[in-house]
C-alpha cells in the first residue's frame, strides 16, 4: 500500500492537532468498521471558521485526513465548509488506497456533526 506525497506530509507533519479551549462547537466520532476515532473543534469569528483543531486515534490515512480537513475549512464560512465533499478531501490528499478511503468518510462525517452544532446554536 503506497500513499501520496500529500498523505505522507500530513501524516508526518500534521497541522492543527490538539485541543481547542472553549470551542464554539466540537464533535467526536468513531468509525464503526475500523475503529478509528476523530474529534474536531472549531471557533468562529466574523462568520468564518477562525480556529480549528482535531485529534485522531487511527491509521496513517485518518491522521492525514484530519490534518488536511482542518486546512481546507479554516477561514471558510459555514456554507463554504458545508459544501466541502468527501471527493474534495480525497483529491486534496492526492488519493488514497481503497483500504484507506474510510478515513475521508470519518473526517467528513465529523465535520458534518460540528457544522450541525454550529447551525443549531445560531
């Protein structure tokens, strides 16, 4: 199984990892098949995602997907972040082996939960 340069870069140098004090919304999900766990927290400012942090316990692809996701959504409005599809994340990662595609589902699903919480709090 070989990973793209983008996946390896996000895995070896993950961005936006850690806890976010007093987030406006946060969510945690476990993938029912592989057992990977991802949490995502965001703070909003001026209608945009100003700060974002994630944590994951999982495979190379899950770590990379979480890192890449945070870069894709930072600075976006709720509508822009809601428009992000799994295929966009997969493309930004330079693709994934079939056995690892579940990581993009986990990342997009946890994003959807966070966005739902943000929308319900407004």
